[in-house]
C-alpha cells in the first residue's frame, strides 16, 4: 500500500471516554456502512467541511492516520504540549517576569497556539463526543486493507492535493471514491469517481447520501475505479519503461 499506517504503542494509559476510538483489534465493531478517510489533517485536507458534511448526511466515517491518534490524546487529559510550554515559560529569563501556567489550561492549547492548525482544532471540536466519527489512528497495512474492504466508500475532500493515494488504494478493492472536484483528482481518477464542491458541506453531504444509498452506483464506480487503478500498476510502469529503453 502507498500510505504507511502502523498502530504505535505509546506505553501509556488513555482515557477513551470522549472519542469513539477503534484500535485495529476492534475492527469488527465498526458500523456496517461507513465512509473512510485515510490521510493527514493539514489545512488543504479540508476536514472541517468533511465533518460538517458527515453530520448533515448523518452517516458514519472512519479516520485513519497518526494525527488523529495524537488529537485524541490531547482531549484525554494527557495535556500534550502543556508541560512543554510550562517548562519553556519557567526557563525564561527572570527579567521577563513569566507568569505560572495554570494547571487548568486547555489541553488543546498545543493546537490552539499554532496558526496552521486552526482547522485541526475546529475539526476536533466538531467531532468530539460524536459516535458518527471513529478514529482508528495509526494502523498497519494489514488493517488498512481490512478497512478498505469493509468501507462503503472512500472520501478525499482536499482543497489541494499532490496525488491522492487513497483513491488508488481503495480502487484496488473496487471501493468507490467521493473526491473533490479539483484538477489533480480528476486527472488521477480519470473521472472514475463521484465529485463534489469541496467548499460546500451541503454538496458533500448530498453526494455522500447519494452514493451510500445506491449499491448499483457503488458497484459501477467501484468497477471503473479498479480498471483505472491498473493504469498505475507496477507491471504496466515496468513494461512501458523498458519499451522506452527498447529492452525486451
């Protein structure tokens, strides 16, 4: 698989009360129908609009990626980043008259103080305590394959994208994809997907409901996307590369 997603043992006890956390060994507990998102949580990934769309469509969505495990840890009282900030403040020069950091500081402060992660914090606030959102964290490829096979559809709501590996990965299992209507994803998919306006949660929600409720359409798009994935196969690349070099 193109994306490395292994579940990391952090040797720490986590309070799972605020999130529907599903580590790999609990895969059978996943809902029967769900959208799957595999990737990062940077600004261009557009996760706030995806979260809003999931709520509007009232469907389940599973999120895979190391960043989601870290995000959940923040909200479980581990106060990730707070202790580091305490140490930095206490180590400042005395003439700065630093003020002690209260123990009641919001554990999300490590996100709140980074302007690039504003959307990540908003995504966190939209999804916390909502059982429609399941976070698998950082999973090994064997479990990622199972997730693709169990999913109803793959979704990639990016505002901008370098390639879109989850489209090709899901296509190998004939899983249909919902993609942002942006040039790079239309080029990679060869139009063998369903597209939405990434800036419209309403449009994303409507497309999710349309695809998740139409098994015939799922199969049609899934079969076409599988054929498209063969265009990027290693064997095809090798054959074409050798033909350029005129090697038999």
